[in-house]
């Protein structure tokens, strides 16, 4: 089964300081273990990069290079 991922979930999964980080990572692990996959719209990845590099949202935002690398993996 394919699961659509929105920006909020993706941010939670990739930003360690996000309050839902551990829950998001656990959900991803469970879905992968079940053999499921993921689907993302291109605009989710663009918004993800915008959010995770914003120093007003996070104490330790990702660098642009790190954000692009994660977006590429997804």
C-alpha cells in the first residue's frame, strides 16, 4: 500500500527537535516493516525545504544542502 505524506508529517519525521519526531519515525518504521511505500507531491518537498531551513521555526534549522539531500531521498 502507498501512503501519502504531507509536509507536517515529513517535517516531524526529519527534524529531531520536533515534538512528534519519535512518533513519526516509529510510524515510518512500522509502515516499512509492513512492506508499504510512500508518495509525495512535489510541492510537499518544496514546502519541506522552506520549513526546515527556517531559523524562526527551529532552534537548529537544517542547512539548505541538508534539506535538499533529505528531499532528494524522499
